[in-house]
C-alpha cells in the first residue's frame, strides 16, 4: 500500500500562524479562507485551533498564552 503525502508547505503554514499571533485582527479574514484541515503540521494545526477557540470565547491571546495552552494535553478531536 502506497501512502501519498498531500502537497503542503510548512513555511507557508508558519507564516499564517506567525501572522495570527503577531496581528490577531487578521483572524476574521484568515478564518474565511483557512480551516484546521489546511495545516499539514500537527503543531500548527493545534496552534490554529487554540487561536480559533480564543476567538470563539472572545478571549485575547498572545504568544505567551498560546505557549501555555500548548503545555496542556491536546484535546481529542473526535
């Protein structure tokens, strides 16, 4: 059985996450175009979900608060 890896670009994923952490006001535009399944790298997917949850709850975030969330066990996405 051949396993095919879908095209991905970790540098682009990193740019998206960096933009969202440095300029949170971009969330509303990014959220219309990108969803968690767009991220190949599990770490970037998890960070994206942390940012999404913050916006859904109306909470602000920064790199330090994201790092604190990353220390917690990941939620099971069932």
